[in-house]
């Protein structure tokens, strides 16, 4: 996966955090869906493919104490580390999400990472990693381009999904608890329709 890491390190070393198409000052929908899932301040939250995203800043503001940020790009995570400094509530993991093994989490968050997986076998592999990590009764938020969204993100092809299609991709381990369609506005005013799926890990907590 060195080429994947190189691609993303290249992006993060040539663009400012707020110059990438996916930049969100306030991740309103992610925070709203976490609240809908009753995600508490002490719950372990993992942001997969976090890069330089601001979600962690907002989770810290509302008192979260156990946040894991994972990204294949050391440069992306370094931007977050530079912004926040070392923080006792935040753990940084540089690596491929497919190699993750960090024990149970209450909330898995992925905005604009799953949508890069074009092959059904890769999507099944992703589902297996997510199912291994999210405890029964825990939740995942997976967000990516909607069926009428762009065909590429960061110059790479994407697989576009409705929330119902995402729910099908994560069944039977996960069931759809809520969904949103959101039109993200890029820093230069472009519109990108996203699907957000809030998924509940099946099984007794
Ligand atoms: C489009 S960006 C989205 C960043 C962030 N989630 C956000 O919403 O601002 C995709 C991110 O996924 C990361 N990524 C891509 N493939 C990955 C993988 N296999 N494992 C971990 N991170 C990955 C990239 O480095 C990049 O930071």
C-alpha cells in the first residue's frame, strides 16, 4: 500500500488543510449522528482515515476522552497533531485501516474512505475489519459520495452509494439505524452530494 500512502502524503504536503475538497469546518452531520446514537464522552471513538479532519477538535470540545485517529498518511495525521499537540484523549495510529487491530470501539467513523473501495471483495474486507472492531450494540457512521455525487475524489475513482446500498454492503453484521443525504460545499463552492449511514452493530451488548 506504499503507493496509497504516497498519494495521500503528497496531497497533504502540497495543500493546506482547508484547501482540500473534503474540508469541513464543522462536521455537523457526523456530530448529529453520533448524538443520535447516544455516543457518550467516555465512549471510544475511532476516526478511520481521519487525515487532518476537524471532527476530533469538536469531540474534544464536548468532552470526549478516548479518540483514536487512524490514517495511512503520516503527513495528514501530522497536520492534526500540529494543530492539537499531544493530547491525553487522542491516540494517533499511522497505518492501513485493513491492518487495524486495536480492540473494541463504541463508535467507528469514516467520512470519504470506504467510497474509494471499488471492488466488492475490498468492501467485504472492510466490513470484516469494521465488524471485528465495533462492539455489539456499538455504531458506525460511514459517509461517502451519493449516487449523483462526483465520480472521483482527490483524483481517484470512487464507488458511489445510497445509504440503503451502504446498509446492504454492511449487512448482516450491521443494520441501518439512520441516514442522511447532505450536499457538501467544497472550499471553492462546488457541490458534492454525500450519503451518510448510521449503522448499528448487531448482537447483544
Ligand atoms: C478524502 S480524505 C477524507 C479525510 C477525512 N475523513 C475527512 O473527512 O476530512 C481520505 C482519507 O483517507 C485516508 N486513507 C485512504 N486509504 C486509507 C487506508 N487504506 N487506511 C487508512 N487511511 C486511508 C487518506 O490518507 C485520507 O486522509
